[in-house]
C-alpha cells in the first residue's frame, strides 16, 4: 500500500454519481455490500485516506440506507453530502476547485487512485476497446471511460442544460471531451491484474474485496492460511453486531483465561488457549481492517500481548523452569511483539512469521521439547526476521531521504 503522503495530491473534492438499481415497483433497492457494509462506504473511506474530504453523492433515487450511511461517514470525520442529480448541480455542489469524478462501481487500487489524484485539471482516464473492457462506459468506437476523471469545477455550471434522463457523470464526461479535455491512457495491465475493475454484481465485489484488508494475513504461511479462511467469515460476522463483538474480544478473553489456567498450574491447557488466541487475533485484525481503524491505537491487541507474556511467565514460574528458560522465553516473546507490527518483504523470511515462532515455542514448552537445538532454531528464526525488518526499515529510510 503506498504512503498517501509520498506524493501529495492536489484534489480534495470528489463527485460520485450513484445509480441505485430499482426493483419491479421502481423503488431503489439496497446498495451492493462488502463485509456487511455498502461498497460505496469502502470507496469513501479510501478517498478519505488520500485526503479527499469533500465528497458529493449524486443520486436519481435515494436508497433507504443511503442517508444513514452518509450520517455515519460524517461522524467518522468525512464531509459527505447527498445531491439529487435532477436538480442544479452547480448550486448544490459548490466545488470551488477541480474535483475527482469517479464511478461508484469502479474498483481501483491505491496506486491507481493516487496517480489519478495527481492528474491536471480536465483529464479523463481512458481504457482501450478490448474484450476485457466491455463493461466500461463507451466513449467512441475505440475508447472507453475508465471510471475516473479530474474535472474543473466550472463544468458543473453546464449541468443546467443536461437533457432529461441523462446521467450526470456521463453528461460531465462528454461535455469535458467537447471542451478538449486531456485523455490519459490507463495501462491495460492495470485492468488485467485487477488494479482497475468495473464491477457489475455483488459477488464480484466479494471476490476483489480482499484488497481492502491490511497485510495482517500476509506476514507468513500460517497467517495467510488463517486469513484465507477468515475472509469467508468476515461478511456474515460483520452483519451481526453481537457476533462481531464476540470475535473482537475473543482473543483478549482467551488470553486472560489462559493466564488464569497457568496460575492454577494447568500449563498445557493455558498454552493451548494462548495459541488459539494468537490465531483468532489474525481474524480480529481482518475485521478491524474492514472498519478502517488501522491508524488508531489497538489497545486490545496491546493488552492481549501483555497478557500472553504473563501467561508464559506464570507457566514458567508454576512449572519450576530454569532461569535460562525464563530469560529465553521472555526475550523471544518481546521479539514476537515487535515482529507482529511489521511484515518483512523477504520471501524466505516471511514464512518465519510471529505466529509460526510463537506456536513452535509454546508447543515445545508445553510438551517439554525445548531442547538446546530447538532453542537455537527458534532464536535463529527470530533473529532472521528481526534482521530482515531492520534492513527493510533502513532501505525505506534511504529512499525517503533521497
């Protein structure tokens, strides 16, 4: 994921023309959903992350859930407004600067969005007439609209002459082309590799929704496997508030329970529960990613890590382990906490993940298999991961300084 501050965009306004599907009675149906929330919620959150804070949703018909969604987004710090497209856009929008025009059924990755936010005014992203692009809106026989454009605010003044029945986005797009807007060719590779997609149904949203999630499931082989299984559960869990709350607090609850069992001298059961808590934490991080809490302090995670260390320390104390084992396990536990916040890019080291080391360590301790050889192996795995993270941070620092 690129750093939104690496190249500072000059676009801070966006217009999203929402064409809500209608049912047989002509009423707007529910918006397509990802992980229990309307897809447009995730689109607005992505725009907000890149500094696009003034967002207008233009609609012909208002789905019942849209006003409530806008209210929720505004409470989260976004300036999101609703506009009827059959009104006067020039009066209702009030943009004073160039704005991003984006289709609501476009799936665009962070790199492509950041590139678009750096375009000059009156620039329209174009994809070629290819079989893979047939869903994109056609401009002429050879080109289609990518779903992204950067337009001058004064173009909205012409919306008063928009023919009845026209979509506002299509009208602005064609009017900009008539006035000589610059066409920016989008690489076909971005379409074929999924960086830019035109989505037509809810199941397709679910198929590409994994890119919303942070890299918590990519730290290593075990995290990846748990993350793959977890993605199937995120949607039903997210749609049930009490179930989401259970999974949000389950890792912490298991960690506390494991600490209690360790104190009662049930070391084996305590460490087994601690492993379960570590696995559930991967899924909890996925759910947290869909709520876009990535930049806020995760106090439950911090408390769970402290409780996990307390479980291991208590099990050592109750089990009468040697001082060397206690120091070793405490050092490894501290290293695991540091590793869990950063993912190394080295392919060989990524499989030596925090969860992998933790399970080997806890399982070895629980079954009395912490021989000198196993300790050396675990310490080597931990050292390789920390070394890779150090090199990664050093390289990033050199790139930033350049």
